C-alpha cells in the first residue's frame, strides 16, 4: 500500500523511485511547511521586536505564536521557557557553556552515556576539561540500554550533570527518561536530555518528564534546517548567565555593565529566525494532524518488519534492543560487506541509507565496529521501502559473492 | 556492465577478500597511519625505502572494499619503484578515478590492475575511498624525503 502521507512531500512526489531511509539524519519537508515559510516572507516579513510599524508587529506576532505552537507540541506549558536555537547541537552547547561554566568546578563530576551523539558528549567533555571536572561515561547493557545499575553506582555528591539521550540515533534505544532523571535527582544533579530523536518520533511532554533541559532539532521533525529548541525550567534559565550577547537579549546597556532581557529573549541574541520558527510551527501542526501516537506505531511496525526481514538474511547482524523496544531505526552490518559499499550499492536502487559511525564514535567502539548501515523511517515510509531495502541487500550480496 | 559491476569488478572484490601485502613490516623505515574522520576508514602503511627506491611495503586497514582493494593493488604497483615513479603512478591513478582520462581497453593494459578503478569515476563520493592509500603513501614519502 502506498503511504497516504507521501503525497504531502514534494521531494518524494518528484522522485517516485526514491526510498528515503535516512530520516534520522534529516526528514523530508511537507508542502505545508514550505508554504508557511513562503507565506511569512511574502506577507509578514520584517525584523520583529524592533520596528514601530504594523508590519514589524505582524512579524513579532508570528514569531510569538510559533513559539507557543512549538512549546505546546513538546508539552511545555510555559512557552517562555522554550528558547529557539539552531538545533540540538546549539541547545546542548548553550547548557554546557552557560550553565556549565557557572556551576561546574574542579573535582565535580559530569556523567554522559556511551549511547550519546557527539553533540551531547563533546560539549560536556570539553566543559570538564576546561574546569577540571571528572568526565564519566555510563556503560550500556548488551542490548545497548543505558545500564541503570551502573548509573546508580556512579552518581554521588559531586555529580553536577547527568546528560543522556531520549532516543539513540545510532541504534534506536528508547531510554526511560523519568527513571534516569530520578537517579540524577537523588544526588541533586542537573538533568539534561537530548531529544533530537525523541520529539520527531514519539509524544513528548516536557512538563511531565522531570528533566531540567530538553533539546531538539526542527529539521528532523518535518521542519526546516536551522531551527530547533531548548526547553528548560524557568528558575534555572532565570538564574543562569546568558550564552551569547548582542541585540534583543539585553535590557539596559551602560558603558560599564549591562542587564538582561526576560525569558526567552535573554538566550536569543540577535535577529531571530522567524521564518524557520514559522515553518517549525507548521511542522507541529502537520505531525499533530497525524497524531504522534500514530507516528510512533507506524514506525514501530516498519522497524519490526524491516528487522524481521533483515534478520532472516544470512550474515546480517542487527544492533540495539529488540525491534519492539526501538524507535524508528534499524542499525545493521552484513558479513564481508562494508557499510559504505552497501550504501553505494543501495543508492543504485534509489535506497538512501546512512553508513558510518552516526556521530556516535564512543558507541561504535563499544560495539566493536567502525561503522554500521542504518535505515530509518518516518511518516512517509511504507512497506515498499522495506521491500526495496531487502532487495538491495540481496543485490549487494550477489554482487559481492561473485568470483 | 552496469556501473555497479564496473565499480565492483572481480579484481577489486578479490583484493578486498584476499589483500596482498597485508600485515606488518618489521624492518620498515617509514610508517604512517591515517584516518578518514568522515567515514572512519583507517590505514597503516609500513614502507621500506632504500635510497630512493621502495623495496618493500605492507599495510593493514579498516574500511570499504574500494579502499582496501586500492591499498592492496597500490602496494603491488609501487614495489621496486622510485619516488618519482610513484608520484607518476599516483597522478595516473588520480586521473583514472576522477574520470579525467578514460583509457581504451588497449591503453588500460598499461595501467595493470589499477585499471580496475576506472569504474570509480561514476561514483564521485567514492573517489576518496579509492585514493586514501595513495594519499597516505604520498605523505609518508614526503615525511621521509632525504634532505
Ligand atoms: C541523538 C542526536 N543528538 C543530536 C543530534 C544533533 O542534531 P543537530 O545536528 O540537528 O544539531 C542528532 C542529529 O544529528 C541526533 O540524532
């Protein structure tokens, strides 16, 4: 059956033979998102907050309502606690830099996990190096779940930060956010969750997750590239210093000191990215119309199907937890064929997969592989994509089996 | 032949499965390890240079079929060659994989097994896989250049 949502995505409509299985890297964009951005530029574009004229007021309103829309989507009742950023990477750097430098000192401990993307690993590693803190990596179980028993034994009175991902982009593990948060809270540590693969693929309610910060990227959830968000607790955001300085984020600028604007502006220096915020809000409308529970079950079904089909092929090894517990990715290797060779061969059949370390080198080292092949699914994927994947794999094996 | 069959010719698949000169060279005079951070491929080249001539070479690598086969064929091609001859070979190889020259079947004979890499030019993102060993070699020889 052809997926009914496929027709909403101009790129997929223009490329009927394409099997786009790299949505964990970035999703395709529905027409509604592209139209919303175009509409903003054609009707309401001006620099928000600054002009004393109606058009600037309209731009300001669109930016404001985009923030409210996106905050609602991630379950944050207080929209001022959603800071727009360039994406997950910038959100996590913001926390590690602004909160981290003000609160982490020599001898403190920062804990990340072996599952984390470099974006939630390196900023903390560098913070630790800079201030003389200890940087600890929480190990995983054999099925690439975060080892909660190990985490419990690692946290202590000096633990200042526990950073982890909601969902692994490399192997699809869905982590028990509240349980991890409770472990971190037991020692009073800051709880930072990388939601880059959470928000696009499952219902997220920030207010009931019990984390202090939650980061995500618009481009992985049908929105444009160049925008994402950081949701934080009001009291923490208010207490911490700004990340960048400049226009919009200030209140008063004296010759010898300055004071800061209120939330969220304090963390949004410079002209904001209104058009992309508008596009991201439209993406939230689009996903809500489908329903995030439906997105989740649709992807689960495809992950299960793909995992079953691939596992039945001789020489295929699949990484991560059992399919029923995984979010929209299937990470695998094939005996005697390197993932990059697979990607090239698949590409000839229009099957786009990712091959490499998925920005998770610490995880790859622990898996004992340099690279895996990864197929990832989204709202527009369907069984025909899985069939194409399996066909392409058979073709690769036949090609490599020849003498 | 399809583009894919041309890329994954049996010579390339053979060298990938059973690479030549694979392993350690204990009396190497130059060693060089390189890594491609974008894809994680790694190569360790161990070379014995006597005056101006490469008398022996071995490698170990982690990577795709194209990069491993290229390293294997390269080690065969450069043994007994002078630095200048190696530079010349690299130039030829580079023209081949980037599609700057398209040898006729006759001309292809001059390239020896290197000719098997002509199929790479249709896959621009794989040129770096094919060239990795050569870039390592070039850097190693420059490092060890007599002053
Ligand atoms: C789990 C995870 N964290 C962080 C990131 C970084 O996101 P971005 O590149 O959009 O900043 C990604 C995506 O690449 C991801 O999958």
